[in-house]
């Protein structure tokens, strides 16, 4: 795990595909799109050992997700405040309207930090407050255990326990290719305190009962990047290059792959035409396609 992390970090700094871009917290980042890691779980748990890890928060957050919970009270009660900043910022406008916190709190300022700490304390100590202001939105737990859609035939909303269905599917047909859990619900992402970073995972087993697991992230911070003091502006629209990762659910290597990979540059439904259309509509130029299988 440690060596893979170091190799990944080195690739971010040295790859010809790495680029600089603005970050969500006002700092610049060095980005490498589509990098893949593989861990052999028969060799042990893939926990990084070259730095201190917040294992309490990691484990309680996972339990929280699996329970289908979205209210941060469970996390706060277990001293795992990992979702506190996002839940606080998401609920802040409503709390300001009711005079709980002052107006014009600047995110990440000392006053904002102080208010956030007070928010966490109130979540822990006040059940009523936690019930009203502790929800982080329809994030992972909601999508994994209660994905909601409108059934037009029944004329009503229906919930899907994706995690339950994945486990049932693995029991019934371990070698199947449709054991997938998706966190990215476009109808719900605007209401999330933080859209999913790990957006999708897929599981399948071989005939010997060995389970394999593929995990797709929308983004992952490998280490803190240095702030960019002045933005680098593109010289022309063509310097804005678009990259696309293609995730086929499965792909037959001897049969389908030799057809789909080159055909993706020609066929009307291929990836390159799709990438070209994405690029044209957004004023960019196609740069790279990364296929993950």
C-alpha cells in the first residue's frame, strides 16, 4: 500500500498527463486523471503506514454509510467529525435565518471555524437540534440503501436498497457482472452537502469464490497542493482539453475489446464521437480517453 501510494504521488508530479487547475478550497491542485491502483487483499488490509491515519473516522464513516444514515449525530457521538464542515455549511443558511448563527460568516474564516465547533457540540448535546440541523443531505447512505426513483407504471416513488441487492446478487450468482452500487444520483446531487467522491463500485467473483471489487472515485486528494498565486489562463479554446474515462460494465477481451476500442473512434455511438461532442459543446478540444475494465 505504501509503495503504491508513493508511486501514485510520483506519477502525479511527473506524468505528461498531469496538469494544474483551481481547487474547490481556493488553492491550486496538480491533477492526474484516470490513474488506477490495485490492492491484493490476501496480503493484508490496505492501510497506509507512512503517515498517521484517522482510523476512527474511517471506520465509523463506513458504518454510517452502511446503515443508510445521513445525519451526522452518529459520527459526532463517536468522535468522528469528518462530515461536520459540509453538514454545517449546508445547513448554515437555514440556521442563520433563525438567528442561530450570525450572517456573513466567511467559509473557513476563524469565525466560521468557531461557529462550526459550536454546531458540532450542539449536535452531540441536543437531540432536537441534531434532528433538525444535522442532516448532510441525500449522500452515500441514502443512495446505497434508499435510492429513490419514480415508477411511472405504479404512479409512485420507489426506493431501492442497492447494497442489499448487491449482496443478494452475489449470493445467487457470484460470477455475475451486474453487482453494482452507484452513488451518483443526478436528481439528488444538488441537494447533497458534498457530492460523492467515490461514485460507483462493482463486485464479481471467480469460480473459486474469490471476490473482486472495482471502486471508482470522482476525485481523490493524494497530498495537499501548493497555492497558485496567479491563475494560468488558456491562450485559446483549443488549449482547454477534455479527457474522458469510459467504464464498460464488462468487456470481452478476445471478442468485444478489439472491436470496441478502435470502433470508439469511428462509430456513431463510440467514445471518441461522444468525447468530440462533449468538447465541442463545452468549447474544448479532445485530449485523452481512458478505458477502465
